[in-house]
């Protein structure tokens, strides 16, 4: 699966999501996407079900053995559930987890012989690929930040620390760059219309150009983001692919 040129592969391919964009892929509660950037293949989260993850990856032509980095946003079952289906095939990768992950979880990873990197602060992991660092909240969580020719792409698992806070963190790190896209789980299932419109307003003030609310964002948030962002709302689901060329102003 190693691309000879990054132009030939999308930047992000959604592997698992509550939604699907293709009939031959399964939807399941959770999130996982594959990022190809700077010559690295990065899997961000693993969904809730290893069987679905493996099946969807195979149908998308993605090889678990090609993964260089496995970044887990937070320790919830719908993001860690498929991890062993990857480690059973590929132990030659680095796993990036927030430092607050349970000692039991970290010990299990080490038992598999993989290198575990415990994330605390904002950090560049590979050229142009960053973690926000572990942000506090009801559940501690890291998000991925990817520098692209179109601007910075922010990828969230569940956004338990708050989706606006994650976007603000990205903007603080990359003050000179545009936020091209914020995508993933926004965790707005229980938020009302007014609160969601306020969040969309804050996205606008931060200059977030495209939004892709999926996974645990909730139908209300997806509807409102789609309405407010129009053709700058990207409908995610398993099989969705995003390239920097899709994120032009
Ligand atoms: Fe989640
Ligand atoms: Fe979660």
C-alpha cells in the first residue's frame, strides 16, 4: 500500500464510522481513519470492532502491515476496539497514546512488543504531522493536526475536551496557517440547536474552512453544520476520501 507518490492517494480515508458512503463497507459505532502524509501511513483510532476494521480496510485496498504510526485519540472502546486486529498483523509500528491511558492498556501494548509513545504535550510526530497533546476534559484526549498545502487538517476522535477547544488549540499552534478542515467526532449528541449554532459561529471566527462532523456528532449537529457550511460541509462515513485539493477556498 506504500504510495509511490502522495498525489496518487487521498490524504485521509475513513475506515470506520457510524455512517458509510459505500454499500460494500460496514458502518459501526466508532471512528477510524487512515492518513497518508510525508511518506508515513498513520492509522488514527481503530473503531469499535476489529472485524469491521479489517473487512473495511481490505475492501478499501489498505494493508495493516503498511501502517507506520497508530495514534489513539482516547481510551474509549469505540476508538480502541480494533487495535488488536492491527497488532496481530503489524507490530513494527509506533503506538501513540495519551499519557493518561491506563497502565494496564499500556502494558498490553508493550506485551505485543510494539513501541509505545506516551503523549503529553503538543508535539511534531513526523514532519508536518502533530498531536495537540493530551487535552483535559471529561475524558483526556489527543487530536491529530496535519499540515497540508490547503492548510491544517484537524482530526478528532470524540472531542471530549470540546470541539471548539480543539480547533482553538490547533489555531494557537498554527497561528499563521488556515484551518482547512475540522473532521471526526464532535460529541454534540446532547447539545441543543442554539449551542450548536454558537459552535458553528466559533468555527467561523477561527476561520475553519470545511467541517466534517461525523461519528458521535449527532444528527442535529450534522444537519446544522451541513446547512450552515453548505458545500463546505463534507459528509463523512466509511470509504470517504479527502485530499488537500478538496479543501480549496
Ligand atoms: Fe467515540
Ligand atoms: Fe469517546
